[in-house]
């Protein structure tokens, strides 16, 4: 007996009609396991983001040339971002041509090689080469993980599942500070800090061998039977029919937004998040707390708040919506950056050298910044970016967007210390606050709400913006073939 697939029901209305088919975050262990495995790429991303902040303190102790040059310090930090920029640009093509699974495994191999080079580096320049390799792996992973998770997620919990990747990023940042603190008294301090990063890459490579390819990528490559085999492990037979129908409808939307780049992620970087994550121990020392161990401890607390805030974001992103969450987050970020700016202005006036009241005010500003950023501007850009592109070009467009992200990240990382030295730390944070205001305006004007929508419905939003509300959905030329494929999948 075959099933007749309904004609492109909207996800929201369909799930309202059949609320028992609505899936919860923990409703399917297979999807959750796939999400966590893919999210190890986010862990690598986060660990690399955080670990260099602590390692840099000890790299300066080992290499006098690094201690004497802010430019060389910035280069050690930002060379990973150069690699990530190129990795993201190539990662989109790798994703669309070879698939999400192979792209992830490729990223793991490159990242592990980079970790080995960094740990064994005899001088700063080999270390920079290792940072570049690690960046390549991170760049590919930053494109792949959110797309892979989004394509395997039910629409009603897609935001939370994609945000799990962001939780892995922030968890990786917290882990990096924890490991930094653990290795402060161990010979070869920074080598251990950087070398340990290769372990999760090896773990993910092994786990990915047992993971499926993205069903949407398989469908796009006309490997529909394989796609349905994967989907049958995610949905019961009644929901399966609806999901396959949406895949069919998505094929008609391939030509839309091929060359679109998400600028929301650029704003994510320019509002200062990786200034905080790369340089938080340095910022703490700028605030007057000169001990390496104390700087790392205070930064560890900030990183813990980042991870905890992301857990809050996982809940709210599918309950409050992407746009409201981003705007409330940005409001808090603006206030926090102003507090940071004021604390450094006042500290400069007071000429304090031992932390003092304004030093603690700066630490409070850092903590508040993370508390507001993590639940909103942390997960929202990655989630929206994994949702808004047509199926055929999701990998390449995600690569374009991630490239913008890493270019922005590079600019922030490569210029923060120099701008702080030239203009003052207080002025630098005030500039970031101004950019956060622009980001809020951008979200209000340009960012659509995608909460609970299927990929086809999201694409229809862009179609209506471009061509007006009378544009048709179109019908899949292959819908008549789906009955037989569906029956084959359900019998497997």
C-alpha cells in the first residue's frame, strides 16, 4: 500500500492540525546524537577561539620577539582566522560537492594536523603555520556543522538543535579556559594547551564514520532512496510523508538567493564577541589584574557564563523567536560595552595599577556582556544562517556567509590591541557599542522571523520580498515518484 503525499502543507498549520506529531528537543535520540556528533566541530571552533587567549600569555614568556611586538601577538591570534576565512570559502563548495559528512571528516584531519604542528613549534613562525592549519579546519567546520544539523532537524526544534552547535562552541571556549588553568604549572604550558585540541578532532572523525549523510543533500543529489532511509529513522510514517513533500517543494526554489550573504554574522563579530573571547585575559590585565593565573581564573568565569547563557538561548530561540532574542541581546550588549568603556576611562583618570574599583567594574562589564550576548547574538546568527538559503546552494551560501564572519573576526582580532594602544581601551569599547547599535537597526529592518518555518516557507518569504506576494509555490516535477520511494523507505 502506498501513501499519497499531501501537497506542500505549511509546517506551522500542519503541526497545529496534528500536534501529536510535534517533536520536542529530546524527542528523538537519533537526531540528538547526530546533532551532538556534528557539534564537536563547534567544540573545536570554540576551543581554538578560547585557548589562544591563555596560551598567548605563556607564548610571550617563551619568545621575547612575541612579547615585544603587539603585531606578532595579533598575528598569532588572527592567523587561525585567515585559515578559517579560506576554509569557510572552500567549505561551502566541499559541502555541496562531497556532502556534509565528508566535509566534516576533512575538517577533522586538517585540524588534528594543525594541533600537532602548534604543539611542536620551535619558533613563533611555525606556530603561526600551525594556527593557519587549525583555522582551515575550523573554517570548514563552521560552515558544515550548522547546515548538517539544520537539514536533519524538525522545523519546530530546529533553532534549539542548531543552537546546540553554539553551545558546543561556548562549551569549547569554557573547556579551553579550564585546560589553560590546569596547565599553568606544567612544563611546556602553551604546547599542552594547543596540542590537546587535536583530541576532539580525532573523536569526531571516528564518530562520523557511523553517521549518515544529510538527507537533504542526498535528495538534492537525486539519491532519494538513501535520503528516505535516513528520514525513516527520524520520523514516523505519517510525518515522513510531510517531510518528503517539503523536500520536493524545495527543489523548485533552487534559484533564489544564490548569491546572498548574511551580514548578521558580520555584526556578530563587530559587536566584539571575539575581542572578549580572544583577549579576555589580556583585557583583565589591562584592567589592573596583572597575575596570569588570576587573569585566567576571571576569564574562566566569563567563559562559564557564556556556556550557561547559550543553554538559555537554546530554550528561548524556539519559544520567543530569532528576531526578538537578537534585539534583546543587542540591547544588553550595548549597555555592557558602555560600562566597559566607562570603567577604562575612569581607570585611566585614576591612574590605578592594582585593579581597584574600576578594574572590578571592567570585569563586571565583561560578565554582563557575555550574559547578554550568549543567549541571543550567540546562537541567532548561526541559526538564521542555516535556515535562509535554498537547498541546492545551502552549502555554498553558508560558505559565503561564514567567510564574511571570519573576515570580520579577523579584522577584530588583528586590530583590537593596536586600536586600544592608539585610541585607548575605553574608546575602543565605545566604538564596539556604536556598531552594536547599527546591528540592532539591521536586525529590525532586514532580518525575517523564521521560527517554526520549514525551509520551503522561509524561501517563500524571500520570494515574496523579491517578486511580491502573488508569486506561486510551484509544484515538484518529481512528486509522482515519491509514493513508491516512500513505501520502500517505510519497509526498510
